[in-house]
C-alpha cells in the first residue's frame, strides 16, 4: 500500500483510508473488528470516523457508536499505535449532537473529550470539522447554493477563535493535526490565512465527496490542494455504491445503502444510471472490475491525499483493497474523461 504525507504535518498515511460510517448499524461490531484487522494486515493504517456516525440511519440513540466500536477494538487488540486515526466534530444544525450548536472554542474541548472517551485513546491524529458553520454547497446543495447571507467578519473571527482552541488541544497532546470537510476553496484559503495570522494548526486536508460521478473538486480546490499541500480525502469514491453497477436495472440489494436510504442523499436522478452505464462500459471494454477502476482512478489524481472507502462486509472490503494494485492506462483515463464530458455532474 502506497503512503503519502498528510499535508505538511509529517504524518504519513496510506493512500486508501478505511471509512467506518456503517460500524455498529449496517456492520456489526464483530464484522467491524474483522474489517479493522484485515485493513491493517493489508497496509491500510489510515481510518476515518466521526462523532455523528453511524449513518443509515442517523439517530440520537446511535450517535457515537462507530467511535465506540473503534475504541472497543483498540482496547481488545492493543494495536492503536499502528493506526493514523481521524474523526470529526459535528457542527451547526445537527440536532443529535450538542443540540445543533455551531463549532466554536466552547464546543471543541467538549467534543474532543467525548471522542477520546469513546475511542479509548489519548490522542486523535487528524481532527476534522465536519462542515462549515456558514453552510456548504456539498451534498447536492450546489444546485441552489447562495452565500450572500454570510457575514465575512463573523466567519473570520470564528476561524481565529477555533484555531486558538485547537492550538491548546495540540499543546495538550489530544490532537496532532487539523482538517476540514465539506469545505470550499474560499473557506480553505481563509483557514490557511488565519493560521498564518494567529497560529494554530495549519489545515492538512479537506474531506469532500469525489468520484467519477462528482468532480467538483477538479477546479478551484484542486489548484489550492496542489499549491498549498492540502490533500483531498475523497469520500464516496464509488458514488455511494452506484459505480459498482449493483443498482443498475432497478436492482436494490437487501441490506444495501439504497435499501435504507432510497434517494441516496439526492444521488438518484434521471441521469445517473446512464452515466454509470457509460463508466461500466469502459470497465467492460478494458476487462476491469468497475469497483477497482473507480477507486484506482481517484488514486491517480494529483491532489489526492487518501481515498476513503467503506464496506458493509469483510468480503466487500477485501474486494475493494485489490484496487491498490491496479494501474490504469492512458487510454482508460482518456475514456473516463470523455464519459465525464458526456455526463457531467449527473447528480
């Protein structure tokens, strides 16, 4: 498994990252334990979680259970020191955590202590803000996104305040690095500028959705990533499973994400299945497994920090891990770009 530096932190992570958002709901604790063992054995030592996980469904009753599963495995296995561990601070509007309070200097210590307790660890290697207080164009909000209500001075003041709180946590040894999620180019640039002004940890990464079906990152954020050493941690690199082809022809496998969330967070649209079919045709033409092709493609991108993939079962995880050995030809890459031009942003 290839390794990459996380921003300018000196922390080295595997180029594929184990996502844990289904741990304790779709994926039982025993199955989760087996996945973590397999991931480490295959060189995937970078794992991503969040205090609001698990999903499918999200609920107040299960909030934090994914972190608890990781913590139980760390306690049982004694292998915490082999893992680069990432988790996230939920933010404004999510009522299941802190009644929807915005991210602030007041919430950061409490949120970190809660995650540390559930994870049964003394330190979080990468601590991320799950989404900006001011809102985000991610999760299909890009179609009618309107930033005109924002107050720039309040946004900047909050960033500086949060960086001060994060700096204290770095000094305490509870976190090592800081990352963003569901963020924009302007927002990321402001966090970088604020860190230069007031100190505090420099942004190391941005965790945004990215796949053959969702390529918003290719424009301004790609340029920022390359020039500022802020790598993308790509979530949903398989388009929430659409790129596997398992939902083609109206199929909805039992226990799949779509069986629990029929609209898949707005990804089910009149155009998406034609787009998926075009990508599947490229895979068939070149004798590639579509899962391997989609994951391997993300790893070719010049701004990639790590590609985050989740699996409901150990078998799915084992299959996905084979993508690490796939090398896509220039012909395949060219054909994938051609499909993107024919089917841009199908959701």
